[in-house]
C-alpha cells in the first residue's frame, strides 16, 4: 500500500523473501509428483529408508535390503558395497548387484587419501582410462566398472564405500542423486556400525553362554557336592551331586537360608569358620540327611570372590566319603584278620598235639577210676574242657584256612533251607518264628556248600542267642547286581562301639550265661568273615541296640563265557 511508506516496503520484501522459497519448493514438489511420479516416490522414501536402516541388526540382511532399494530407486545397472576392516586400511566387496563374481581385486585405492575426498565422493568418468592410478587400481576399477564411490562415515571414520555405475539408459547420475546418496551415506555408515556392534555383541553373548554352560557342566559333572551361599547365608547354587548326596532337589533349597536346610551341627560349624578368612576344612564330618541317613563327608569352605577380589559369598564343597570309609574299614579288618589268621594257624597246630595227648590220657584214667565217683567227675570235667579247647583250635584252623575248599555251582536257597531245617527244633524251643523270603529265580553262585552252611549256621545261631525271649528271624535272598542274602532278627542288637570289633577273633558280647544261650568263643563271625572273603563276597551289618540286627551278604554272579 502506498500509504505504508518505506517501512511497509521493507516488510513486503522480507515477507516475499520468506515465502518465496517454501512456495518454490511446494511448486517443485507438485511438478515432480506430476512428471516423475515413480522416481519422486522412490527418492522421497529413500531418505526414510536410510533412517530405518539401523533397525535391522543383521548386517547381511541390511546390506541386501540397501542394494535392492538403491537399484529400484536410482535404476542403476551396477551397485556394490565395500566394507573396511577395523582401522579402514583395507576394504573388501561385501554385497553387489549387476557385478559378476570377482576375486583377487586390489582395492587399496579406496583406503589412500585422495583429492576427491573434499568433494564428498570419488568419480571416475571413464573406468578404463585412469592414467593417475597404478596398474593394480586400474585393473580393479576397470573390472568393477563403477563410476561413483561414496564414502560412508561413522564416528569420523570411513567404514564403507557405496559404489554405483551408470543408469540403465547409460547416463551418469544427476547432481541431485549424488547429493541424495551422500546424505544417505551417513545413515548407511551408522547402520553398518550398529550391525557390526550387534554382531560383536551376539558373538560375545554366545561365547559367554558357551563359557557359562561349560563351567556349569564342569560343576555338574564333578563327583563332589558344590554349594554357593551369599553374604546373607542363602543358598544360591546347588549342583546335582548335592542333590544325590543330601537327597534334596535344587528347586527346594535354592533361595533358602542355610539354617533351614542343614542340621544345627553343620550350621554351627559353618558359622564358626565363616568369620575367619581363608579356606577351612572339616574332616570326616557326620552329616545327617533329611531321609534319616548319616553320611560322612569332607567339607571345604572357601570365600567366593569376584575378579576384583571382593567377597560375595562362600563356596562349600562336600566330598561324600561314606563308602570310602566303609572300604577302608573292610581293608583294615581284612589286614588285621590276615595277620591274626597266620598267628592262629601256628598256635592251632602247636596246641592240637598236647590237647590230643591230654584227651587220650584223661579218657584212659576215667576208665580205670570208674569205681571212684569223685575222681571220675574230675576227669570228666577235664575231658569236657579238653573238647572245648579242641573246638576252639578247630575254629582257629577254619578261620586261618583261606584256600583248599573246592568251589562248585551252589544254590544259596538250598543251603539256607537245609540250614534252617537243621535248626528247626532249636528255633521252636526258643520261641523264634522264622520268616523265609527266598527269591525263586535266584542265580547259582560259585561256592562251597559246606563252608557256606557254616556261615549261615553261625548267623542263625547268633540271631537265636540275641532273641533270648523269642522273636522273629527274617531270611531273604535277592537277585540284582549281586546275589544277596539278608538275615534280620528282632533281638537285642549290637552297641555302636562294638560294631567295628564283631569280626575280631575272641571278641564276644556273650559274656554271661543266659538260659538257652551258650558262652561265646568270639570266633563264629571271624570264621564267617573269612569264608565270605574266600567266596569273593562282602558282608555288611546294620544294628541298633534294642532294635535288632541285619547282616547282608553279597556274592558275585557267575560270569558265563561268551563264544564268538
């Protein structure tokens, strides 16, 4: 308006200037939409596609999608993407379109500084006439036949090159297309960097998982119980050997306090050593399990530390040595009995001769003094004690005898049945009820029937003597890994302090005479042990005072020869 004066003119110029560029772009956009509808849509979505590249974490899929989108958008005949190594000193062809399989190309021309870097891209007008390039670069550029090499940057470092040829019509790309690609190169560089970081992260996660599984497999495979507790004494780790040894599954104990899972005796020992640094050991600790069993374990307690030596808990390792202790006891017993057996054999042979002489002369004197009742009574007592001494000597010989018995195939069921029949009258008189439970398909074993009958005779008579007021005798045979015999009574039982000595010669708990019970010599179980060892078997005993005693005998199966 003329009346606005010079200020109105200035305002009009400023408004016109501000509106001109948006209006021009709007008009240009409408014209592009009308004349270049397909190309315009592709170019518009190309930048949006570049922004979305980082959402694809798989580098190979991302590069394939990029090559496909550029080929459809720019309608070029050849596209390639070259990825650099960590320091961008060497580039390799990673993905391409329209390029035949080429190998052995020297791409060092991409890594060296060039004058064209300031322009934002490298341009070769004629890929077959490159006088400024060396022979290796000329060969590589000629075989690739790419006119444009656009660098892709990330963190101010060139990590890739985007190579493009001419359009399908044989024309070079327009300056607008090149500017678009240069803008897109930044997104491509970031996407490639993200893909590499994600691939590296996946590899590290995979290595971590593999290492974690490997360590867990080691902990699960070792033959000792491993348990970890935190600083609040809550159980955090519990391996499979702990499940077997302590009869508690992992899911029932993890997260619970140590005092809720273990007996007070163990918790007290744990608290006692927990306050002190270093590794502490409990040797041959008797651990009561929830099932009522008692296991003997060696326990090692050590601080659980991080790589920076910060204590985050304690590691408890339990080695179940119950079976080892039993084997050591058996070995000690065998060594002790072997030594005693050698001594007994010598003593028995030396004593037998004077006993025979004493017995003979005593019987001769008894015949001559039959008319004198007083002297005849004394001689009868001498004869009786001589026979008792002879019986002891014979038991000593049986105890020391380890070879010479002929072994054949024997049915344990038959030996047991014959022995029970032999003692049937004694059991009835002592008011003992016998409950046999003999396995019908019990395999034969390699043994001596006479020696085995002596074993069962000793066990059955011991059971009878332990049930002075009557009771129940259970005899069972079992078929499994071994041929087993279980002899149980409901008698007085054996005190724990005597369990380890019952196989010692001359050790007996029958120290006083009870009606129906003979004074023991302490050789019955010693002889039994020797016969079992002679048959390559094993004998075990379980007993509690007032609750009876159970003897378990295991004999090896007969191994049949395999004919090929």
